[in-house]
């Protein structure tokens, strides 16, 4: 018998607190404002426009992470889609971090770095929690997973 995912459980795993999402959006907007209007200096010519581009891409991927996936018919494909979005956020985060490392000065440098690192840390913590849920849901599709997990003395992650 083929294992099936509970669509309600899958939907719950992809549900994010709207206030928390709004806070991520606000904090990303602060970074963009500082990158465009703030006093930041970089060691290389063209580094600030590149930073702005990377920040924009990072914000787009963060937005994609929180998109509704209920239009995707199969729960398994919904999970694969959101895991891909999470990996995309990590990819753009890494590219953005490289640009942030190139900043060398300016009156807003300390605030920018502080805001960037705080957003990064909180977002990665949220993603790690949800990635564990999604991984567990996908693993349930494999025969013997529940028995293996029980033998390991592990409980499935809960939200």
C-alpha cells in the first residue's frame, strides 16, 4: 500500500504566522532603505549597486518562501516546492552575505550589519524548524520509515 500524506498536515506545515511574516518584510525593507539611501561605503567600485541587487533578489526569495502553495494539486509536490523555495532563500542569503562582507564603512554600516545578521538568524531558525517538518513528511512516504524512526527513539517534529 502506497503511503499518502495528510493534506491538512501538509498545509499546517506550510502555514506561517502572518505577524512574523510581516516582521520579516519590514526588516527586509529597512535593509533595502539603508542600502539605497544609507551611508555605506565599499572597497570596490560597483559594490553598492551589486549589494542592492542581491538584497532585492534575497527579498524576492523570502517572499517566495511564504507564497501560498494550495494551488499545487499534490501535497508531495507542495512540499517539494516549498523546500526548493527554502533552498533558494539560502542560496541568495549566501550571495548577499558575500556583498555585505565587502562593506567597509559609512555612518550606517553598523546598523546595516546588525539588521542584516538579525534578519538572517531569525529567518534561518524559522526555515530550519519548517525544513525538519517537511523532511519528516516526505520521509513518511517511504515504507518502514515510521518503524525506523520509532526504533531510533525519535518523535516526529511538531509545529
